[in-house]
């Protein structure tokens, strides 16, 4: 699973807008679960140097959940070539 609100440095591997909601932790659960079970999410969890971190920030129109992972240079290049948009 993910850690919350710890080290914010690393590679941004996922983000999702949550909109304006009363409890962003609850609304973040679905996109985090979908990410965790996607090909990208499985690859990140398997190849990250430590446990990926998610955090929730206030966005212009609500909240945004972001997942950050510390990747080796080789894995970061692989991520950039295969998954980055």
C-alpha cells in the first residue's frame, strides 16, 4: 500500500483531481486503488526504492491526490519512456 504525508521528493507517477469534497481522504481511495491495480501501479510498487508516497493538496477547484515514488536512474528512464505522458 502507500504511505501518506511523508517524504515529498521523488518522481510524480500519478495524479488525479478529486473535485471539491468534504473528506478528500475518502474520495482519494478509489483513484489510489485503481492506480495500485493498474500495470503502472504494479510496476511502480515493484520497482520503487521505498514505499510510494501519496499526498493530497488543495487544488484550484478542490483537491488533487498525487503519488510520488523514489526510482533509480534506470527505472526513472524506463518510466519516462514507457509510462510518462
